[in-house]
């Protein structure tokens, strides 16, 4: 039995905690509101600029910069042939594909050798980055612009570094081997580099392939998955890219270019020392390091996100895979932000240090912790009668209604700009997933992210395993 | 008070969500509607026989005239990739008759940048604009200038070529790229003015490099003299650019200049010269390139090795000899170069 004095003390503490949570909630939603406005402005301006542009004209260009696509692969025997075929048929005039087999234990190399008639050649490249030993370098008899590197297992970052050394392009596009890039994506992504010498990297939109129809390594029909997990992730990805990353273009730029799809200046990456091998978020760490170097050395430091180049990826369809993924993402976020903590609210780094970096710390990193504290506090408050049920319900509805609103507006942005989902039932389905997302799924991912946060403090470094179902030709990706 | 605030905020959220739902449903319906009537109209124009414009109903012409400008852009950019030149002419005549060209030309004088941009873009797709678009090569907006360059590539005249050359020094990288692209596409007509451009004194590094990039793409013999003159320029990047141009041209004058560049103080220039001689297939330079396998810079050794490989039998002989050279870096590069496959120009930037 709790004494009245203790009860009173608990209630007081609870109320203070809830006010802190409300203050945090206000701060976060103010950030979101600002990002929503900037995302809408940026989308509007960008769509006016590119509407009707004949990107296909760059196909005949003799002055377009060379792009090397870097694709690390580990145990991708199911997907690899379609993936590489898709890369080789990208609509870009001056293209090289460098695929790295990172010590696969399955038939990945056998599939590649057979499908592309690989012939071993003596490796001829400048080792500007340290990597695990390269066992062999292959060139294709069928496609002169395809190089395959067979190396000892070293992880994704190590594989990308090896590919960087082999690549010859002025720009490099890092992707995941199971990502499907749309045919005109590179022709679109190269535009910011042509427009400004100050651009270091460009990111495009990653969309969810689950439920879509894939033929010949291309998404031919965009559909929304009927399965809740995949459906919720469609909403998440749209919100993250069309709202979050686009909006950040105005607020100091992005700290993340998706590892599944990003275009970089090769020389800048090599000069910065390539990818870090000691983090699970090597993609984010590279971008932050590049930008930091740019500010410190008064060199190029802009990272832009543009919404029209698209890559498709398969997302986790069971809770265990989702949990490992979100755990890793949040751990990686914490690692990178901690590593570069010097930039936090540091005017030396301009808008990056004063706006963008604080956003990632206060909103992205701390959000799961504050959300759990807020929910737990609310529940305890109700139990102790410190908070009325009516107030609690209203607050809950408002908070999660705001998330639904952001998702809904992201869907509208997508519809007005790109009209990807042609069927009415798909768009209705997306709205439904947006509304249901906050009734369980969001809370689960919050817990998974919190787990990642805790594991960061415990010093965990592992990746986990993602089981791929694969994009078979003439098949629909399993919803 | 707090309850009131929360309730009002919630009401606003619900309202906005309902608006989102309406937009999601009805935007698509509008797109389906305009696609359904516009597609047959254009197909009829494309498939009509003879030289006469397809006879469309007054209603169809009225609808084309009143199609929203953004919808016009979408429609004709989708058409742009799929029709042949004859079919394009039929569509262009149809659009002239419907008054769309005139409307786009009027919009080229609009005060709003994106209206001018879309107008030029439409004229690039459907033709027309001779009286208004050339002036947009000097537009205040860089994206408008860039789009005007695309139009100029399809409608070249000596005056427009000069304007495009001026854009090679534009502050906007997109303009420079589009202008360079347009000049390459124009080809021979731009050779003489370009040769004069890169010969002229006091050009900035940026404009010289852009000009040399275009010259490399066009590969006209008229660039031989200016490129040879630039092979001794003070700037390293310009000398590299000139080597690339000379590599596309060849000739005695060019190969002499390239051989002199094999001993340039800058490694990037030596590498570019070696690469260029390999492209030309100038086997008399093989001994000098074999010597470059001992160069201290990897990029020079690499380029020399690839170039020797590209020379065929004479180059192979030198490579084989170098595999036993006392300089182990030279021997290694020679061995690697010999090991390359026959097909393709591998690892050549």
C-alpha cells in the first residue's frame, strides 16, 4: 500500500515528466511542420524545373560524366542475375558496373560466371584503400563494361571500398545488389552534379517492391502489398523520402544517403578514406564525414536529395527481420552521431551543424526513448489519477493523428508529383495502412529502435541476417 | 483550455486527412479522363496517311487548345520518345493548326521563369519558336537558358552557335553541360567557331575545358592547330584536355605534339598523352611509352601499359620485354597489361 505522501510525490514527478514530454512533442512537431512546408516548397519548385525534361537526351551525350555502379553482393544467388542484367540495361551513355562478391558461401559466383561468361584477368587497379584480399578480378566476354571482383569476406563497407578502387568513373553509384534501379534513374541523378561543382552526393527515392510486378529486372506494375508489414513500410518509406529527406534540403541538407541508392563523387570518397569498416551504418557515416570534411577544408559539401530517380527494394516481411533491421539502423544512427558529435550546434558547420544535425539527434535519435517515456508516463498517470482519461485519449489521438496527417500529406505529394499508384484501390489501401500504422506497428518499431539504442550503449556491432525471397523474372514480388 | 486546444487541433487534422483522401481519389480520375480523350486524337494525327493534316473535329481542336499547359507537356513528352520524324511532322502541323505553338511562343515572354521554361520545353518537343526562343539563350534563369540550348541544338544557325559558345563559360554547370551537348549534337557547323573560340586569348580555364570537351566530341580536323597550340598551355588541365582532343584527331602534327607531352612535368598530362597515342595506334611511340612504364606515378604507368596493349603486336613486344625489367613496378604493370582480354577497352576512363 503506497502512502499518500509518496503518491503525491509520484504524481508531481509524473506531471513534470509529462510536461517535458509535451515540450518535446511540441519541438518535434514544430520541426515536422517546418519540414513539411519546406518539402512541399522543394517538391513544387523541383517538379516545375523537371516537368517535361527530355532526360533521354543525355543518352546521346558525349560529355556526360562516367558513372560506375558499385554493387556489393553476399549470398545473392537467387537475385544476382536479374540484378546485374537490370544494371547493365540502365539508360546512361557512359556506364560501368562493378560487382563485388564479398566471400559468398552460396552459388553467387557460379551464377555470375555462367550468366555473363566471366573471364579472369590480372587485377590492374590502384589500391588507394585498404580492403580484404581480392581473390580474382573478372571481365565479362558479353559486356565489356562489367567487372566482377571476387574477394574475401569483409562486409559491405569493405566490398564497396574494393569496388571504389576498381571503378574508373568520375561518379560512383553505390547500391545493394538486390536493389532494382529504374532505367532512367542515373540520367536523372546526374543532374545536380551537372548543375553545381559544390555537390558531393545525391540521393534518390527508395520504394518498396513487395507486391509489385517485376519483369526482366524491372518493376513494370506498381502495386501495394496486401500484407500489413510491407504495407506499413510503404508508408514509412514515402514519408521518410518525400517528406523527411526532401524537406531537409532546405535545412542544411541530409545526413543520410540511402546505402541502397546513392551517387557520389568518386575522388571525394577516395580522398576521405572510403567507407568506415567499424560501423553498421557505413552509408550514413560516409555522408557525414564527407560533409564535415567539406566544411573543414572549405571544399564541396552539399548533399542533395531529389525525388524522381527511383530504386526498388524488398523490405522485411516478418517481425524478426524487421526487428533486426530497425535495431541496426538505430544503432548505426547513434554510432554516427556520437562519432561526429563535435558538429552538434557548432556554427562552424553552418546549417548542417545548427539545424540538420540537431534534428537527427533530437528527433530521430531520441524519439523512441521519449515516446516510450511518454506512453509509460501517461499510463501511470491514468493509474494514479494524475491525468484524466479524456485528456489522455485526446492527447493520444492528437499525437498519432499528426503522424497519420504527415503520412497522408506524403501520399498526396507522391500522387500529385508522380502518380505511381494508378489503381484507386492501391491509393485507398495506402491511406488505410497510414491510419492503421499507429495502432501497433509504430509502437513495435519504436521498441525495436529503443532496443538498438540500448545495444549501442552495450557496444553491439553485428548486422543480423536478411532472408531474401528474390526478384525472379516474370514474377510478382511476394506481397 | 487545454481540452479545447486539443479538440480544435484534432478537428483540423481530420479535415486535412479528408482533403487528402479526396485528392488521392479524384486526381487519378482526372488523369484517366484527359488521357482517354487525348490519346486517340494524337493517334489519329500520327496514323493519318498522306501529307495533309488529319481532319479533326472542331471539338477535338477546342479541347487541345484548352488542355492545361502542364498536361500538354506531359502528353507531348511521352509522345516525344515514340514517334518517327514523319509522324512528328504530322503532329507538329496539327498543333500549329490548333494554335498551341502560338500560345507557347507567347508564354516565352512571360515574367515567371517556370512558364518560360515550360514554353521552351514544349517548343523543343513540338517545334516552332524561331522568333522567340533564341533570345532565351540569355535568359536570367539558368534552367531556361539550359532548355533553350536543347532547342538550339535542333535548330542550329551560326548566330545560335555563337550564343552556345558563350554559354560554355556560364556560371551554371547545367547551362555549360547543355551548351556543350548542343554543340556536339550540331557537329560540323560548330567546328569553325569552336576552333576560333578555343584559340582566342584570355579564355578562362572553365571555358577552355568545356570547349576542349566539345572538340573531343566532334573530332573535326579543324581543331588540330588550336589543340596543338594548347598542348603547351600553362594550365595542366588544359594540356590534358588538348591531349584528349589530339587523341581523337591523329595526324602528324598531333602525334608530334603528343610525343612531346609524354615528357610533360605533370603526370596527368603524361598519362593523357600516352592514352591518346594508344587510341590513335601510333606504334612509333611504343619505345617512349615502354619507358613510361618506369614512371613514378601509377596513373602514367597504367595509361602507358594500356596504350601499349592497344597498339597490338608492336606494343605487345615491348610489354613482353618489360616483364623482365629490373624495375619491378614496370614489370608488374607490363604483366598486367598483357593479361587483359581482347574485347573492349577495359579500365580506360
